[in-house]
């Protein structure tokens, strides 16, 4: 981030009369004072997105308001007006326009905060550091960004720093599609939950699986049966949203150890999955478990006197697993 953008107050439509302030060291102002000047200019702080539109007549309208109606002393009024002109000037830069267009009011508020408090020499105006960064331009970024400003009163002099932070959100959180769970899946007490995760940026995702057992306690984490084919809850692959509804799309599986949480008398069950990458998506709830008749105990099964082999699988093709014991 070594390259810079510079815009001086001379780029503005007209030069203000400085009067009682030193134009080489303009006094700082409160953020609300600078924001008020901007709102008088255009009724909205987002006026910075239209920095190139404002004329000398628009600035005179702001000045008239400040002289007649703004309850501040002369020096503070002049300082706010001068900083407004310098702020509008620097916001004409294409990089500043791009920042405002992408991040809206969050960026505008941070820019105003910095412009109100950093040192200003009107001969040089504000400088803003290069904002292009490879990581930020890629999809799927979410985090706190600090914009650092540096001011030089003359070439080669010590730079006066300023900074402001805002949330940079270039990410869309993932969504989950939970597939229907057949009632017979509850017979063993280990319930396979099949689901798909969709994400615009195809970022790896984590999931939180929760169940509501209808006991008035709400959702609580579902116990995983930690054996294959259960895939865990972290670093799971995602699919393009264009595949949503495609029955042939691959899916994940989470084995819910229902026997450790669900009593035979609990029959109104809800299951929810929330996926997250850099930020959490919306909760996907599968309420279709209300018809479950509870866990079913299979009782004791005779296996003979000398069992020598145990096999499991769907041997008759009915979709349910059987156990075969050889004597």
C-alpha cells in the first residue's frame, strides 16, 4: 500500500475565505459539525458519492446556513467549511468513489471521522493511502478494515497520520438445504442427516447442528456419532447456488446420536443446521420430524450358541440395514 492519491482544496469548485484560521493548520472539528455541513450540502452524508457535482452556489448555501443558523464560534464555523471543501475535493478521486460505492455509509462515516480530526494544510489537502489490496478485491472477505491517511505539508516533511476503521463485507454467507429424514431412520438411535451447503464464493464452511426436542428448552447442540460416514462439522465443501434443488448434487452426512438425547416419549422434534464461513448464514430448520414415534427398542435377538461371524448391510434391497450372524 505504498502508492497514494492526493487531492487539494484547489480542486474544489471555489476557494473559501479563511478569515480567523491558519490555512496551513486548520483546526479540527467535531465529527457532527462536518457531518452537518455535508447534510446541508445534500441532505445526506452519501453526498460524498457525488463529490464532482457540487458547484460554488452549493457551497455558498452551506456557508449561509453556518453563518446564520449554526451555533458555533466564527473559528469553528470556518474550520468546518474549509474541511468540507477539502473533503469534497479528495472524494473526487476514483479510488475514493470506488470505496464509497462498494461500502456505502460505513465507509462514508469513517471518512468523515478522519477528515474531521486529522491535520490539514489547505495548500496540499488530504491524502489517502492506496486502497486497492488483492485480498480485499477477492470475493469472500469479511473483516475490519483500517483506512490510514497521511498528510504532508511540503514534499519531504514528516507525515501526519490519521486513521479510521469500518467493516468491509465482500462475502455472502452460506446456505444449507437439509434433506428429508425418513421415520425409519430413528429405529437404530443413530440418525443420518443428509444436507447440502451452498455458497456463492465456494468457501469451505463449518456447521452447527442443533435439535429442539419439544421439551420447552429450545434448540441445543446435536450429539454427533463420531464414526464414518459422519463428516464432522468443520471445513466442509460447498456447492454453487446454481445446483440448489438438483437431486443429483453431492451431499454431506451428519450422524446424530439421537439415543443419547431423545427419549421414546419425545415425538415432536425439530432439527436445524447453520453454516458459516467468514460469517454465519441463516438457520435452516427441518420441522418434518413431528411425526416421529420416538426411538424404538429392538429388544434381544437370539444369535445361537456359537456366533462366529457378524455382517451388516441392506441385503434385501428395502433401504434398511440388516444384521446377519453366522454360527
